[in-house]
């Protein structure tokens, strides 16, 4: 069987890894010159535990299993991993109720989490934080890895398995009638096609005439770089706020990378271009008008609380608010906080029928094409499990 994969982000690469283990012939088409230009090269690198997501959804099941598989791949290949765990610190009394719910859920899904019940217990786990309440949740299973290292290792393995990754090849058309893709007028036929084009997966699905009730809304995530005068003042654990489970995002949290950089982020504000990492980067007037129209309507009518979400996330663009909301994370005041160049964009599906942001991964089969839509966070963590799931469900062997 000959399979074409569109997109060489983590979802495309792990799929190619799983398919080639079954001796399936794989060709990848990637419009950029590398595999790290979009979501996979611009995320926080956190291996999530999976307790945020409603149980028995794809996001919950694939994240829990995917975290184990991602860690195994990293350890087997001697790649960077920091098993630092994650501390959830409440900022309001309401957060404490959500914390209890998450703790119960962790037991239900078998994720190791420890409920902390006093400031002393919290400071023993993380001496450099500044808890406001006696309650906190420590999730031991959460870790940080280096997405660049993981992708590069996968590419190295795939090359040894004779997978051709065609960089600089943008798929213009895709047809489910004869299972073909068109690049610069050349039609290429395959037995099976997987559309894992990240931010553009829904565009390609539309070109294949897939009918859905979905429309995509991009949100931009900026990070703040934090410096401390003494390195010993930096918290060792990842510190997160307690999430608002009605919102799709996790809130501003601490982030580390392999190089030792320390950040707060990401914010999540509506953006009027799917690749608008910089103000006029790849500016497309039609896309700008289309997205402005969609966002303005949704924010005006406050569909799925989008106005409230936009207001609360907009605050995170200002240093004053970032400093204020991160008070609880740091015992010592950072010596400097500055907006960093690290930025990512996630495209979140909006279901036109229910008028809600769709909070799960979406995998749709259309004849011999599989469309992976809404590969939102934690799709990086979940990717190996997602690849297994797709191969099993659609009998790719
Ligand atoms: C700010 C931010 C922080 C995040 N933090 C985390 C985290 O800590 N942990 C976690 O698990 N997840 C996190 N995520 C989510 C995670 O990064 C994404 O879910 C994941 O990278 C999605 O991978 P992908 O392969 O679907 O998409 P991508 O990495 O975007 O890859 C898709 C590829 O398809 C290519 N492509 C698009 N159109 C075409 C075309 N027509 N022809 C050929 N190629 C095409 C693109 O160039 C791109 O390389 C975060 C995301 C963001 C934005």
C-alpha cells in the first residue's frame, strides 16, 4: 500500500513512523523547508498528563496513552526530558472546587497526582512559589521535552526506512474520488492519503469537498521571557493556574526549554491570519477580512463566551497584568520580564451548529482520505497514540 501524508509536523511524522513499522510505503509532502515552522516547532514542549480533558474523549484517551509513548520514544533514543512535574496553584476560591474535580478525575483515569493541603506541603514540593491558599495539586507525570529533538530523531529514523520527505511541496488540491493530490498542476495518485496539515487541514478538507459544520478560528500565543538575578530563585516545577474548564486554553503558565530559558505564556488572542506570527507576515487580505468578520460576529454575540474569553486573554498582552497574575508563581520577584520572540498559533474549530469551540480532536474518513482536524494541544503529547489509533481504526496495515 502507498500512503501520502500531507504535513511533516509531529502528527505527520509519528504517523509515518507507525505506518513504516507495518512496512507501508510512505511519502510525505511538506510546504515549508523544514518540519518545525508551525505548531510542532512553536509549542511549550510540555508532555501533558491528560487530566484537563473530559474523560472518554479522544483528547483525554490519546493524551494519557500518548504521554507514555512519547516518554518511551524519548528515553529509548536518549533525548532531553525533564521530569519536573506540574503544580496547579489556585488564585481564587472557585479554583479550589475545580482543583478537587481534577484530583478526582486523575484517580479515575489513573494519572498520578497528589492533592496538597497546606502551604507547608506546597513549599516542600516547590520552595520558589508563592501560594495564596492551602490547596494545590501536584501532577507528577507531567514533563518537559524538546520538540525539535523529537522531530529530528523521527526524521532520521524515517530516512533510514526510505521515507521521502518532500520539503517545499505545497499540496494545492486533493481529491477523494481518485485518491490523488495535485502539486503545481502535477497529479499524484496513492492508495491512501492522510491530511495532517495542521493549521491548514480544514482548507484541504474543503478542497476535497468534505462537508462539515466546522469553521476554524486561529488564536495567537505569545510568551514572556523571565529573568531572575539568581538562578536558584527559578521554580523547578512547571506552575500552572487552575484552568477554567469552560475555556479551551490552560492559562498563562511557566515554561522551560532545554537551553535553560524560562518563560511565562502562552497568551491566546484572536488573530487575523493563520500564519500571522509577526504583524504583516504572510498577510492575506481575503483571509484577514474573512477572519475579522467571523471573530467580530462571534465576539459581538458572545457565542460560546468568546467575548469573555477574548477580554480575559487580551489582558495577558500587557506586562502589568502578566506580572500581577504570575505573583502566585514566584517567591522572588523576577529581575526582568520582556516579551520574547517565541510565538505560536493554534487553530481551534468552531462548530457552527452548536455555536461552540469544539474541544476535541476530530478525525474524519472520506473514502480513502483521513482528515485530521483540530489537532490542538495536547496533540504533540498525544501524537504517537493518535497514530496508533488511526492505523487501528481504519485498518491501515
Ligand atoms: C503556543 C502553543 C503551545 C503549545 N503547547 C503544547 C504543549 O506544551 N504540549 C502539547 O502537547 N501540545 C502543545 N501545543 C499543540 C501542538 O503544538 C500541536 O497540537 C501540534 O504541533 C500539532 O501538530 P501538527 O503536525 O498537526 O501541526 P503542525 O506542526 O502545524 O504541522 C503541520 C504541517 O503541515 C504543513 N502544511 C500545511 N498545509 C500544507 C499543504 N497544503 N501542503 C503541504 N504541507 C502543508 C505545515 O507547513 C506544517 O509543517 C501547543 C500549540 C501552540 C500553538
